[in-house]
C-alpha cells in the first residue's frame, strides 16, 4: 500500500516525493519522515520520479542526484520546466559534496541542497523551511 492513506484521511498532512534508487536509504528516510507526520511516496529512478511528480503533485521533492536512467539534475530540470510541477520545491540529496555540485543543483532548479550521509535533523530543517516559504508565497 506504499504507506499512503486514503485521500479523505490525509487532512493537513504534507506529501513528500522521495526519488532515491538505494533501497536502504529510501526505507530509512521514508520511515523517519513518516514518524514526523509526512506522507511519503517514493520513486526508484529518474523516469519514475518525473511520472510520480506529475501524478502526485507533492508538496516537496527530495531528489537523489545519482539515479538510473535520468540523473536527478535532469529530472529536476524537467520538473521545473513543466507548468503543473514547476512550483514544487526540490531538495537535492547527494553524496556529491563539491561546491560545483551544489551550484549545479541550484542552476537546474533545486531549491536547496543536502549531502549524504544524511543528517536527518538538518534535512528536516530544510524541508520545514521550504514548506513554510511555500505557504507564505501561496
């Protein structure tokens, strides 16, 4: 059932899309985010990431950069060029820790950048900041 609750039970729960090909990372992050009250949908590669963003229209996307098929930079570029999804905040989550990787992530449309191994509370702070900013500009 992918941990999703029926639409009528969602209430004010924020929906996140996690695009991550590593099963261990995907499971760990999903569990921790769900414990914090988020509804998490997952995609295991770039193609599925684009499809799920269009289908689910999540409140925020966590985007791994090293993905099969299409890398996270290209997936973000596609999402940000699509009228229905361009407003969704995207956080690049990557093992790429070079300054140039951060710059490239921001150039393709990522709203924030975080490195692996994941510091969950730092990432959570970024998620909450972007969701709050989205509410303010709505």
